[in-house]
C-alpha cells in the first residue's frame, strides 16, 4: 500500500483510458534509463554514453512507432492495445542488440510482437553499419507477433509451436536470447537448459521473469556465468515495473 497509495489517480486514469490487459506499455524515468545504460555498459564493456545513444535512438524512432500504430489499428487485437508506443525495459533489449551486433537473436514468447519488431529495427540499423543478423521469435499462439511485418520481417520471423520443442530443434548459434514465454519457473529453467549447447561463446541471456524468478541466476551459477538484475521504474504509470535478468560471461 505504501506504493499504491501514491498511484490511485494514475490507476483511475489508466482504468478509463487504457485498453491493455497485459504487457503494459510505458516509458521509464530518466534516472532509470541511466541505471539501465550503466548496467549494460558493465556487461558489454561499452561506454555508457554510447548505450544511452542507442536507447534514445529507439525512443526517437518515429518510423517504427508509426509502424506499430498502423499495424495495431489493422489488427483484430486492437481492442486490447493502446495507440501509444513506449518500450519500457525492452529498450535494454534494443541496446544489447545494437551494442553486440548479434548474428542470431531468439525471443521466446512474443505476444503482440512489440519486442520483436523493436529488436528487428535494431538489426536493420546494424545492417546499415555492415553487420548482418536475424531474429527468431517463438510463440504457441498463432495470432502472436502481428506487429512483425513490412521491412522488419526482412530480418525476422515467428516460429509457432511450443518453445521448448522449437528450441530443441534449433540449429543456429544464439548470440542474444530473451526468455519471455510461459512464466512458470520450471518452464523458464527448461528453456535455459535446452539452449545451453546452442549459445555462442559471447552470448547474453536476458530473463523477463527475473523480478519474480531466480532461475536465470541459478542457471548462470551452474554454468559459470555472471548474473545481474536491472529493475525498471515506469514513468507516469501505476505498474511498479518488472526488470531484466542478465546472464553473461565475465
């Protein structure tokens, strides 16, 4: 209650204006974005100012925002989505993709595809700089990933079916992996075990469930990897935020 006592007005406004039922969209506070940049700088050993440049690159990508709004308006799922574009902690995903220049990105559980299309926009930027890469999303829901279309689909695709089964058949070496599928701890851990021999030497694993699950930290400890956790702080939103679990080699 010490948190929500300050949020009642925001909750009331959101309840009237918003159509979202899950995966809430919001920006992060400026201070929180600085924390995010510094965290990624530690993992990637890239200057935090450069990381902030990448974060702002995504925040100011008006072409991408308009694509998301247009695709949302055309979708049967539009009644569950707001016509606004804020990426929250996914800005960290984007910054990792821009910094690492990964050849293969995998995201399990894409829902609407806002993270997917954001990551593909990073890959398109990388391609302009001479670095090729491709995105694979997984989801069990056939309608998932409707935002991944147009030029963004040139560098990404959705693989439909159970994520564990899809990952077990995956043959590419993964450089950047994002777990965001079934949020049970057991299923999350099984995903990490499944990809253990499918990740590259420089791979970074991101856990979208790490604010309530220690499975990525446990997996990191078992496989001699480092682990950090970034907690997001939403700006002007009632939701207290989730975060990013980060598993990486020292």
